[in-house]
C-alpha cells in the first residue's frame, strides 16, 4: 500500500473543505487541480477542514458526496459486516456471521483508514503547527482513531503511517499503547492549563465538540480510562495508575459531554442509511437480554414482528437456513431511514457515550482503584445515563429496570426452530446488582455491552478483554483456524494487498503479533 503524501493527503484535505466547511473563494481554483498543491500550502486555513475529514473518516463513515474517495459502504463493510456482526449487535447474513473472512471485507476499513483518515489527520497536524490547543486535540483524536484499528488488527502502521513511502513498518500493540498514554498525558497537560475555551481553528469544522477545549480534554481522559481497563489484565499496576489519573483529571459524567458526530446531508450517519436496506436484523443475543430484562430501550432500537413480539436472528446460521422467517428489524424512528427518509442526515453518530465511564469506573472500583465512588452506585449511574440518552425519562420505569430481578430469556426463534442450539442462555443474572464480585463483573460487562450500542468497535474490544459471556456462540463456523471455531473472533486478518506491496513489514507485524495471522490470535492485552 502506498501512502502518497503529496497527492492523497492533500486531496483529502480539499475533500474535507469541499464537503464540510465554509471555504474561501481561493479554494474554487484549488479544487480544480488538487494535485497542484504543495505541502507548503498546508497553512492554518486547512487545519479545520482536514480535521473535519479526519473526524468523519476516523469513525469509518463515508459520504455519498465524495464518489471515488469514500462512501457509506465503508461503514457497512468495516463495521457492519465485521465488528457489529462479531458481537451480535446485528446480523447481516454474510459469511462473517460464521466467523469467515470472505470477499476481502477485512480490507475495506483498512484501506479507507490509511487512504482517507490518516492523510487527513496528518494534514491537520501540519496545518496546526504552532497551535498548542489544536495539536493537543489532534493527539486525543489520534489515540481514538488508531485505537480502533490496533484493537481490530493488532500491530499496524502507526509511527510512520502516511510517510509517503511504499514500505511502511508495523508497530507493536504494546508500543502503540505506550504512545497512547503519552499523547493523552501531553494533551491533558496542555488543555488543562490553557487560557482559551475554544480552538478557533477547529470550531467551524468540528462536528463533535465545536472546538470546545474542556470537552475535548474530558474526552481525552475518558479515553485514558478506557485504555487503562484494556491493559488491566496485562499490566495491573499501570492500569490502576492511568485509571485513577483519568478520573482525577475528569472523565465524562453527563450525556452532553458524550461524543457524537453531528450528521448532515453531506456527512450522513451510515448506519442509518443502510442498516435496513442491507437487511440487518436484531440478533438472538440482543433479544435474550432486552426482552428478558424488559429493557425500555428495546422499543427504541427494534421493531416487533407482531404486536409486542420480538424475534432475533441467531448469528451463524447456514445460508438460507431460516428461509422467509421474519425477524425484528431496526426501528426506523431511531436507527433506520425514517418516514421522512432523512434520519441519516439528522441522527448523530455515536462515538463515545458518557455511560461507559460510569460502568468502567464501577469495574475499576471492584479492582480496588479509586474511582470516586463504590461499584454499585457507579453501575446504577451508568445505567441511568444510558437510558436517559435514549429518551427514557420515566423515573418509575428506570428504577424498576435497575432493581429488576428477571433473567434473560430464550430467543423467540425457538418457537419456529426448536432444535437450534440456543438453550444455554449466556447471561444468567438479573440487572439488580449482585452480592458477589464475580457476578458483579459480569453484570457490568452486560450493561456496558448495551450502553455502548451501536458503537461496535469498542464493544468488541471490551468483550474480548473482559471475557464475559454475554452473547451466544455462533451456530456454525466456517473458520477452522485455532482459537476461532464458534467463539468470539479475536482479531481481523491483514489485508491481502499488504502481503504483495509491503510483505516485509507485514511479516514483522505478524512476528510482533506473536501468533498466526488469523482471527484466533489474541492481541497483546487479551491475556485470558
């Protein structure tokens, strides 16, 4: 893969300007010949547009207004067919539901990341030279967007990504995580001591926080808490230090601090554009939890197949195994295209929800970390925040859910196919907080799995890290690699093109991975 700094990166910045921001008249001439730009023209006026492109591409979304550069299928293939399917947030009917890598789907997210997101990000850094606050925000966003990739693939091009060379080395997961914490430390130091409240260079183009210094600072510390838990089995001492530092510095505590990309007619919510049109449905794992718990989010997320009746599709079915059986679709009013066919342009894209922090802090409290509260209080606060995010405001209903004693249920599909291997319900605990630590850990994992929905990249990483049994094994597997079978996929395999164009680096990456380039090899932090 070739990362052409002089063509692709500059073109990405112009793409961002043309679709996301208010550009000066000079850009009309520039846009007619993007390849005529030089790196010297990446001045401060490009910082905001390039950052805007890095934000949108960094969450694996693409615009139909940029044909030939990116499109909404990026989400469908990188997120829908891979991470969302692996963790049963949805069912797509593609081979990946049986743990198979087919048709090169593993390459879509990789290619778009390194040819759109990374070049735009690098341009934003160059254009922000001398602007301490802008560079601090960029450090935080670098951690976020690269974290999704390193947690999906393992060792990846990082330090030299976008260096303009054909041969780009891979860095180890451990090295990248070490740099993540360094970048977040630096960003927090800069933003916490800054006298400005808004990064003016980003404000018109930042569709997440409108350049707010404080909100980006809180986002960065929330990322630090997330990553601290990720390494908690590998390096407990460092995890404790980083988690306590994050909470002390301030993590998200309210939903208005949460990170959501504000969708528009030019930067649509790809999930909302294609989830129903591609045939994604509710899964048996989600049904078991939501129906069994009488979860008030159920009706927000999914549509019944009949009055009050929901049916989730088991993941891992054979081709055409379920024929014309009807399964619950995503609720159009919240997740789909909507009656007016414009929700994809108005429904914001979930990036990082504040509720996650409370549930992470609850787990940290069980670890003996100073999380500013006890596990039960933090656990219940996280649930309340998630319900509020989805418009659940009835106090009695919220309290009833938190105190609920009902258990996850057998999937409705068993009434049609009674011999399916779904009798062993994965979660055997109620919502009401248990009295034993082992059960409490599982309950936290379950509620985090629901609270993070539909942001599947983090949910997938957290399930691998926690090893909590939250979802069913797949019914069938097409993957015979060691460590895969019917279990949760451990990683995404490397891109075929990398073997032909960057083979020496890929081989080194596999050596750093410490196992075969397969979906069964655990990452550095995934120790159990």
